[in-house]
DNA sequence: TGAATCACG
DNA sequence: ACGTACGTGATTCAA
C-alpha cells in the first residue's frame, strides 16, 4: 500500500471554522470563559478527515506571524495589508487548537518568516519525491498550484465540511483548461485582493484566462507583448510588467522552505485518550466526551483506567422467574427504568425494564409478566426510595400494567430541568454528561427515529443497565446542586408531586364527542370547497392556496398589489397583511376565510380525530414538564393548550369536549390577570398594588394613569385598548417601537406613553432596571419559587442577542412565577379532591386555568372550593382573583 | 429540515 | 446605531 500524507492549513481552517459558527459565538463559551465555536467546528472536521483518510503521516501548518515578518513582506511591504485583525474571540482559541491537534497525535508546525502555504508546499514536494500520496486541506485556492497526480488539494467551499477535490482534471474543468503551474501566473496577472497585492491593471479572471490560453504563461505573454496590436490591455501589460512579476513571486508557494522535521517523523501517533478527555472536559465538549465514552464501551478504543474506575464493569443479571428472590437483597434505594419503543408512552410498548441499585446490581428483562410477581409488586409499593428518569412516564406505563409505585424520591429528568433549562433535550445520555457521566445515547443504540430498530437483547440489556447505573450515581451530585441553588422546595414540594398529578390527569384524559366533531368537520369541508371555487374564479386560475409562495406570486406579482411586509424568503401573506388588503381587494377576504377554516379542519378536526384513543374515545395529551424555559407546562400529542377560543367559528371545536359520564359537567376556573398581579407583587409598586387591592379593571386603571384621567371620567374603548397593549408590553419587555407598531401610532408617541407609564408606576421601572442588572451580575434570574433561567446571552456583544436576554430577564420571573402559582394550586387541588372523596376530576391545565369534569351534585362544591384553592396557593402583596364557570361541554363552560 | 402561518396563554 | 414584546405546538409547503 502506498503511504499517505495529510497536510492541513491550520490558519485557513481555523478562520473558516470560526465564521462557520459565528452565529453561535456567544452561546459557545466554556466554564472558563473561553469561546469554543472554532474549536468545536475545527475538532469535528478534523476528526472526520483523519477518520476518513487514515493517513500514515500528517501535519498541521500554521502561519508564524504578521505579513511583514515573512519573506513576502520584505518583497512587498503592504502584503496582506488592510486585512482585518484577527478577532480576539478567535485569537484566544489558537493555543487550544494547536493543543487539540497535538492530542490527536499529529504535529503542529510553523516556521518564522514563512507562511503555512510554504510549509505545506515543501512537505508536499518531499512527499512527491518519496512516492507518497498527499492530501492538502485548505480554504485557500492558491494551493491548487501544487496539484499533481500524487497531490490532491481539497478546498473548503461553504463552511468547513463542504469540499472541492482538486485534481489536475478538476482544476482544468473549473478554470477553463488551466494547469497547476498556470495558477501562479493567473495570480500574477489578476493580483490577489485578499492578500492585498495588485496584478496588471484591469485584468480580471476572464482576461487572464484568455491570455494564458493563448500564450501559455506569463513569460509567454511578455515574449509576445510587442507583437500585440495596440490596445488598452497591451498598454497596461507593458506598464505593469514589474508589478506582474512581483505578484508572480508573491503567489509562488515556496517548496524549499528550511523545515526541520523529517518527513518520516510526521508519522501519526496513537491518540492519548486520557489526555484528550481531560482537554475536552476543560472545554466542556460534551458530545465529544460522550463519543469517546461510547467508543470505549463498545471496545473500539481502549478503556480508560482512571475515568469511571468503579463502573468499568457495569454488570447486570437477567431477571427470570427463578432468580426473582435476588430482588429482596435490594436495600437503601431502588432504581427503576422502563424502555419503550416510542416517545408517546400512552400508546408505547415496553421493550424491557431494569431494576436494581449499585450495591445489589441491576436486573434486566424483557419479560413484562415478571413485573406482576408479588416480589416486584412488593418492592414497588414498599417505602424504599425509588430513583427514576421521568417519573410521569413510569407512572403511566405502570398504570397500563395495573401496577403502582410508591415513594419516588429522585427523578433525574426533573432535577436536571430545575438545575438548568437551557439546551435540555430531555435525554438521559445528554443530561448525565453534565455530571461527567457518559452513557450511550438511545440514538446510538436504537438508531434515529425514522430507522428505529430494536437491538439484540444482550445489547439492549447492557444499555439499560448503563442507564440505571447512571441514574443511581447521579442522585448525589445532582441533589447536591439542587441544595446549593436553594431549589429543594421547588423540587420536593412542587415539581415532584406535580408529576404524579399530571400523570393522573393524562391517564384520565378528556372525552371527545367524535360524531359532533365529524359533523363540524363536514360543515367546514363544505365551506372550504365553496371558498376554494370562488377564489379560483376570482384569481382566474387554480393554485395551491395553502402555499404562501404561490399566494404571494398571485397577489404581489400577477395582480400587482403593493406588498406590505417581507419575510426572509419573499413577500409576507400573513393575516395581518391580508387584513390590511381586504378592504381594497374583497377577494383577499376570501383567502382569510379559507385560511381560517383550513386551519380549523386540519389541526383541530382531523388532527384531534387522528389522536383520539379509539378504546375510550378520549384525548390523552402529554404534558411536557421539563421543556419550557420559564417553568410553564407544554402539551403535545395533541396540544390541548391551544384549542380555539378567540373566534366563534373556532370556539365551536370546544363543543366536542364533553364530560366522560352522562349528566356530568365541564367546570373551568381561571386566574384573572395573574401576570400583572405577579408584576405588582415583585415590583411592590404602590399604584399597581392599589389598583388590584381596590378590585379595579386593571387596563382601565392603567388608562387613567397614563392618560391622566380622573376617577369620574369614563374610559373609552380605545383608551382601554391602548392601556392593555401597554400592560402586555411591560410584561414582555417593552420598546417604544414595538408599542407604536402594535397601536399604529408614531414611535415618539409610543415613547411618551412608556415614559408616562414609568412616571405613574415608578417601582416597575426600578424593578426592571434591577432585574436586568441582577441578570448581568449572576447570569440567571429566578421566580418566586426559585425556578432558574440562565441567560448566557446577556453578556453578548451582539445588541440583538443581549437585548433579547434582557427582555427575558424581565419576562421570565413574571411568567415563571405565574407558572409556579398554578402548579401549587394543582397540587393542593388534587389533594383536597382526594381528601373530600370527590368524584370530580382535574382534566386540563391551560397556563392560567384549570378544567375539571364533575357530577352535577359537586358543582356547588367546586364553585367555592376551586377558586379558594387557586387564590390561596401563594400569598402575594396583591390578592389573586379567580373566576369559575361550568356547562355541558367545554364550549358552554364560559 | 426550515420557514411560514396560525392556534393558545 | 443596532431592531424591535414573552412562552408554546401542529400543519403545510418546498427545498
């Protein structure tokens, strides 16, 4: 086999890597404050290349210093002049880039007064003479002058991973028949703007190619220049002769630089994984660490002695009917994990399970029947603390088997969410890596979603025992951190009990009247096809009304309607735009109607009928308890938190949500203005507190304050509307522009309104200022229940990112505290329903409201009980107000 | 897979 | 001077 050499232009690649991930600059900072964007991109690319080529020899060449100190700088003092200085965020990464290369067993090399190109050229020549095959990786096309049968030059196109492979043939194809040697003369004629040296005046790529094709080389051109017929070009060639030859020298890569390392010493050394792991840990390279760990586990690379010493032999036993007794040896705590075949645990199958602990070991099986044994049932219901990952999922799965589990004390999913919501993908492998515990990812074991495959049981069981062991070992360090953050109450008193409440709400589900919904769907279908016909007729052609692109083409190109707003990709056809056009172009109103019914039909009629449980005719949503950045819940499969309510047509969907027992009622209860009450509480503003204390309509009260109206004046609709927009703006992190936009007023007017607001509610401004200052200082903000949100971008130099972080710094304590409050209310509500032996069931939570189903005789009980529980969930500096309604279905509950 | 749109608080 | 209000999920189209 011919030996191979890999040569990499380090500087060029580092720049590419840096700018390829420039948008991530402020997010990718290690715990030491080092930017890591270029390091990550470089490292991934580097791994990929080395992995693919498996070179025998390799070298990464770096530029020694500034242009002036190289021999090219001596020839032309302005060489590389006018270049932007390297951003400090990249400079600081260079020493680490070199270390990274070094730890990969590959030489880094630089030579005073020479550039990386020259080092590469020199070694490429040496390798060619020695009969090696060389691959050069660079972002600089100059290096294509080195291309030959034995030297391949790969030039990055976009970013770092997309490469053009230059062979002599490819070069000729790319540049109209040019040869590698002619690349230099091209540069001589055209100059190089990025290196800041000129060629011949007015000669660009096209002219240069033509000249070279005719005369072969720069020398050839000048040999024949006298016989050319008189032209501006000839004049320029003659005048710029010296410049051209100087450019030729500058463009020529030195192939005889005095390099000191012998070719054979560039041999690639084996990677020292111990050191590489330490390096990655220093840089917080979670993904790379996980990769190394999984390679070690699968035996692809040697296992590391010093890391994870205790758990190298992650043993497990297959649980059978014969060895069930072994389970009685489990003391202290019990880790439980169920592996399903899909995300939606309401309909998933259990593939296998694992139970055990670090002392007694782990027992794994795919025989689900074993769970029904008295040994297991006893263990699950015993008072032994249980450690799990996703208590809610486990509770639902067990419920399907008719089983229960008691005393879940540790849910690592919940704990990691409380510790840090950012970059939480809800996966055990990633969350564990934050604590330097590395296990294989589900994607690695089962394949990604579309290609889900169950591995052989040995592999599956081993994976499960790894997961269980990780959960056990995560208990101490993660709870330690919870305590340091003063988040124990948030965990033990709110999130953990809530997960059980949510599990039972999901299991109970809400009944869907499928016939009612189908009938509504038929009605919508007719409206849609009618509108469709009328739209085609008016448009004079058929087109896909659902395609914003085709619609924009029709409206703004064919019909020549002046566009109002742009999107990234073209003209916007959003409802706000169409509404503005509808008066002048009645046809546009048809499109708005079409959109409305199409949305209702696809998302709410078809969508809901698709996911209804055919066995009990119920909708079992899943609440995601560990997803939002603020502490709210979210709801999926289906989303029960965005069922239409604002327009009459959409609202009718709610008629299909009915009680699950005949004669029962749907009962709903919602907080009134909870976020503004939280605002009054956290700011302690007297004016705001007074308005709530006196039970005023808060938007009207705000209108009085900001428009200077005395208490006897009647507030107009418009005044109240504006005040309402201001109140929303305050909660969201207001800007004069944003307010002006929304109210259709000038920016100046917007600004004045905001200033008046802050004069009237001075402590609101004080609080906003102080919470932003606090966020800058500590890097996170908190809710009343000590829920945290980290805001790394608050330190960004990018105005947009920083401003966004500042707005979230004000919004999150408000939205998040409101979420805390309703969560507490839900736990209390659940408890009191049980204590009073009521049949009523809590079904849904929609951020500030709770929906129940109840027998008629409990209506009056709920009417006093639910508002009482909700408004007493926490004690704020203002009262909480709750309103309650009931009806035969969710539509009539209002 | 991302963008656009629109449903909710 | 910067761009321009917070938090979500589902569907559809078009690469």
